[in-house]
C-alpha cells in the first residue's frame, strides 16, 4: 500500500441530498396548508364576518369592474361579487363536507364490518353491494336523488357521499386485512382483548393515515362534483351564490365582464388544489 | 504486489437523523491480508454493516463518510467520484448481501441477472467465455444443471439456492475482495453451512480476500483467519481469531464470548458438549401425569390458489406440567403452525388438541377466552409484538384490562410488580417501546404474558431476534421465572444452542413430522435420527 495516502480535509460525500431535509419541510408545508384550510372553515361557518355586502342585495351598478368598493366587481344585476363568493363558499364547502362525511362514515362502517371476517358471509354480501354501487356513476346517482327530492346542493351531496362511500369501504377493508398481519394486533387478541377494543386501540390508530389522505382528496372531488351539478342546473338554483351557479351565470358575459365567471372559477380551483395538496402531503408523510 | 489488499484508516461515518448527527463508525482502522478471511463481529448497532457498506460506498442517503481513507490495492478509492467508483463494484469488490430474497429481481431470469453483472462491470469477455465461466462457477457452487438454473426465476428457487446465485454473482468478475454481510443469517442452519462451505471453496480456488460481517461468533471462529471486534462504531480488539478468542484482552470481547455458550477458550463446542457443561433444566420425568398439552394425530394443510402445502402431518406429542418442551425445526418444518394450533389461532384439520384437558378444536369463544387466561404467548420479535403507540403501562396492563382483573389501582400496582419481575424499573412504565432496547422490549413482552398468572407460556423463538449477550440474559430470566412461578414452557426454536441451554425435553420436527423426541439429554447426546445428527453437527 502507499504510505503517502493523503487524507482529504473536506467531507468526501457531496452535500447531503435534498430528501434528507425533506420530512421537516413537508411538515411545515402541511401546517401552512392546514392553517389555510382552517381559515376557509371559519369563513364557511361565518361568511358574514368578512363579507362586505348582502350577497343578494342589488346595491351597485351592473358590471362594475373589481375595485375599491366592490373588490371583485359586481354581476349582471349589480350584486357584490366578493360577498357572493364568500357566501358561496359556505354552500360549496359545507355541502362537500357533508358528502365526505357521509362517504367516510358509511364507507368506514362497511369496510370495518367486511374486514372483521374476510371471506365471511357478511364480507361477501357487502362486497357485492359495494361493487354494484360502484358501477353507478356518482353524478347519475345525484341526478336521481335530485329528481326524487328536489334541487339543492345538500341533497346532491348526500347522493355523492353514498356513491363515494364505496371507495372508502374498499380502502378501509384493505387496511383492516393489512392490520391482521401485524404481530401486536394478534398479541392483543391472544391476551384476551375483545375485537372491538383491538380495533379502537390498535388498528385504527395504526392505519388511519391513508383514510385521512383519501378524505382530503375526496373533499376536493366532492366540491367539484357539486359545483358541476349546479353549473349544469341540477344543484343549487339562482339566486343562490353557490360557485357552480356563479360560474354558469357569469359565463355569458365572459367577453366584456370576465370577473363574473372567472373569479369564482379561480376560487374553486384554488380550494380544490389546496385540498389535493393536503392529501398528497398526508400521503407522503406516511411513507 | 503488497501483502495488504485493503487498508482502512481513520474511517469515520455519520448518519443524519432529524436534527442530530450519529457517529456510526469512529476512526476505524484495519487491514486485510491478501487471501485471508477477516470476520467483523459485534452486536446490532455496532456499525459492522456500515463498515461493509462504506467500503463499497453504498451508504444510505443520510450517511456520510466524514473522514478517513480506504486504500484498495494501493489506491484510495474514496478519492474517486461516484462515477469513477462504479466500475470497481463487481470488478474489484464483490458483495454478498444478507437477504437473498430482496436482492434478486423477481421479474428477470437468473441467467439475465448473472450476465448483467458482467455488463455492469464492463467485462471484456465474449458471450461464450461468460457462459463457460458462469457454468463452471455454478457447478462449483453445487448446481448440477447450470443451464436449467439460468432459465429459472428467483421465485422458483429456495433461499439457499438464491444465496448461492448471489455468491456466484459476487465472484463472477474474479474480484480481489468479497464482502459478505451476514450471508447466512436469513437461512436455515444446515443451508447456511452449505453456502459457506461452497463460498470457501470458491475463495480458495481464486485466492479471494473475504470480509465476513457476522454476529455469530461460532460461525466467525470456524470460518475466519482474523477478527475485528466492533463496539459502538469503534474497534476494540483485532488480530488472528484463534488468539483473540483464546485470550481476549478487551472486556467487551470477553462479554461477547461469555454470552456464546458454545465458544470456550477459542474453541467451538458442539451442542452435546455445551449441554453437558451448561444445561440449566433438570432432566424431567417423561412419565406424564397431568399433561398440559396433548396433541394426537394433528394435521394441517394450507390451500392457496390450487396449491396444497402440508404444514403438519400426523403429529402427536405430550407436554408434562413444569417442563420446558422444545419443538425444534428449520423454517417450513411446521413448528410455528403447531404452536398456533395450540394457541387456537389456527385450526387443525384432523386430530385432537387438548390443552389443560380442554379440547381446543371444539371450544367456543367463551371457552377459548377462559383458556387463554391460562396460556399466554411471547412472540419472536419484540420490535413487532408491542404497539409502538402505547406506553409500557398500557401494554402490560392490556390483559388485565381485557379480563377486568382487580380495580384500577390494583392494576397499576400490578404493572409495577410485573415490570419488577422482569427486572425493569417502575419509572419505565410511562415509556414507549421505541425508547427501549430489543432485550428490554422482550422483557416487556414477557411481563405482559405473565400478567394473568398463566400456567403455560408458548415461546415462539423468544430470543432469536436478540443479540447474543441479550439472549443469555433473557434465557436466564425465563429460567428464573419458571422456577419461581412453576410455569410450563412450550418453546419453538430453530436454535439447538437455546435448546441445550434451557429445554428439558426436545422434539425435532421436519417437513411436518416428528422425527425424534425425548429428554434433552437423550436427543442431544445420543441422537438417533440422521437429521438430528446433522443439526447437532452445525
């Protein structure tokens, strides 16, 4: 060997790869996104706090461009667009929340019941039911519900929730199966813990992560679905400030009053992107 | 050519974990003589795998070599860029990994993967020469039909065959140095022995220098010329293995050697000798009054996707009260299925399973719950059997909660008492499993198993996930608990060293059948079946 081997002074491996600092940055980004989401929830619950005008009052000149008094301008009959968007968030957001809640509760219930005894009678019956509902498009189911119970974002939301529950059921069932192979789950069972307690104490805290991520993603999808139904004239009806309604009402004037359709459109896009990003961050954080 | 092939000096490797930087190797220096086998020994966390990976520069992303030189054949390879270094892997340094299952690509044939190693190393051999060399190597490694092997896919091969393929790949470029990182620890003992024997033959044929990373002292002592002892990233002792093992200078080396019951004065004892010297169990009466477990004609077949696997066929055995009954076998022998049948986690297709006189097969939910109170289990890996989210108090109290034993205060007091029983301080009650070492975790698992004052413990490989010094401590604890509490142990293990240490009776299982059973003395000292003799000779 060479006796003159020179010892390099600097670190031999090049500066650390970007992934090394990843987890912390991801957590910070998640916190920022969750803070934004919390602000949206606050607005959705109490829109009048930040709205400047009555969303239904005709108190301005039609088609006033965005500016000092009317931040987002006014629509074709002079209503303040900013206040309408803020109040519209309430309907869009809360109806989507209802859809996701229905999907989550129903899906988790079905998933847990079929995951308790995989391959059992209950599992097989529920699987067939799930697959049957899966074959029906969510929008079709929503149209059927609207036909039966009348127009409205919340009716559409329940129907969409039922349709989306199938995905949740599948996911939860899969996670249940996966958790059966965890040694500490089996250990809990062999020391006499009841199946319900094993579920609450060991399984759910271990596997809830993907469900959380899936929920955030479907929140965004539900907002889009409800908006689409309103846009097509099946969800909320004018003069409701629901975002789908705002977009469809404003698109006729797109050429000379772009803001009437475009601002609610941007708002919807931004909220859905935010929710998808949260879903992604939750997913990545797991792996 | 100089005498020394590899000279490592002052090597320091750090890992960044969150905001802290851990030093995995500190100022490590060692040199390998050409053609020698050097064993690197140490317990988990000692940095032995880091050493292996640093030499071939395959550290994980958060690892960095912060200082030192690795001089291979006169050249400091750390001064090369990654791009310049890449051709060295394979051509000058071969690597035999620990896990033969994860190390082969399941979608490519064996032939494609063996030939790939020639392409990656930039080999100048013609296709024909490559074929000849590969066929010759595979024959040396004990494959009688290399062509058929090359056409097969990894899933068609057993663990031992895969590991031999990986040995062939490591040697394919005739490297000067081969690093074997725990090459047999994922394999059954007899298979591992065969792989090592063939690796040795190839090494001798080509004069290859080998760096053997292992936690198994007996294996090191039988296979290596030199030894390097690592403790927490530092070399505490090194030298010719016979000298170091016969007369260890450092206290850590001494404690390592003391924990391996089969190494005495630098010599590996066979299991029989170890038994004569160290057995702790009293020779038990085979006469069975009031047996705890009775299996008669038990069979279990698994069916999956049209394939049938017979796990247990026609098994009968009796475990007397107070005994430590060891069920020994290699993976796939059916020993784990048998223990799960006893625990009621798996049903038997045929035969009768009686535990404390109750027929487990016909037992309803209530009966099973009552039975489980008297029969608890300790799993192999304490890293998996404890819920990482719960505190030790919650873990140990779980069976007490499940059976609603006593009041809240009584349960709290009982948890402290149980922790004390397994020699853990009461202050540990609020800790979480990740704050504990492997041995401490296994103590917690034992405390949980003892919570309901059971009469029978099923011990499923209770020490095989632990380091050697820790194994000895846990076995001592189990022996004391048995003596104090009058427990019966049903011990499932592949390790005859453990059997010789603690078992009073042994049953040897192979391919679902019992090939031999009797008192430990009978089986260990006078084995009748060839298979038992082969296992004992390891």
